[in-house]
């Protein structure tokens, strides 16, 4: 006789395999992109950046309340990458590469960015030699207002606006243009 927990695990594994076979979700690193012809439950492209809606967001090992909590994020506005969808659950990846599932109610479509690795400078104009608008320390989170075709992004941080090169922040896909 199999334990109820093992039975649930086997059922969810079979469900995930079936949904992947039909293209409803994609495994991490599969190269799935916004050009997929299969519509996601949200109707939005995958992958895409979103931000965490609350100062307490549970990251689960699978799409559902029966899956254990692997991590608890405690930073509202943290940018995360949606890499998969299943019903009302979103598979996300954070700036450190940690992946898991969160309920759709815990994410927000408002764009944010995070400074990673080292201090960065946002410039008054989108040019590397332009005057600095604000210096940003690692771990700082701000609002991502737009990114252009030249790989510069307009950011807002504590009332300051400036331009930063896309590769210096976490929160925008390569080549993504939005206003």
C-alpha cells in the first residue's frame, strides 16, 4: 500500500508531464519563449518579468497548496521571471536562479528592477559618458519605466530617474522593448 503523500506526488508528476506534453507549461531552460503558439492560462507571454506583490510570498515546489513551501520571499517589489504557468500558479525564477511556484495573486505586472553584483550608475541620458543621476547599491530595488532598442532602460529610484544599461540590472529580457 502506497502512502497518500506518495500517491499525490505521483499524480502531480503525471499531471505535470501531461501538461508539458501538451505545451501548457515548459520546463526551466527549455528555451520556451513569448513566441510559443500555445496560449498560457493567463494569456500573457512566457517568459516575462513581474514583481512580488507582498512582503511575504511562499515559493512552493509545485503548482498547488499541497506542495511544500521551499522558500518565503520577504521583499515586496522583487523582480522575478515567470517561466511557466499552470492554472492559477506561476513558475518563477529569481535573480539567484532559484525556481518554484507562486500563486498568481502574489505577483504584480508592475515592472521593477534590482541592482545585482556591484554598485551601478543611472545616467541623465542613455549614454555611458552622461552625467550620473543616481548611484545604486547592490540589492536596491526600483521601478523599471521603459527599455529601448539600444539596451538602455529608464529607471526610477526614490524620486530619481535615470538611464542604465540593461545588462547592469535584473528585470528585463534581452532585446525587450517597452514603454
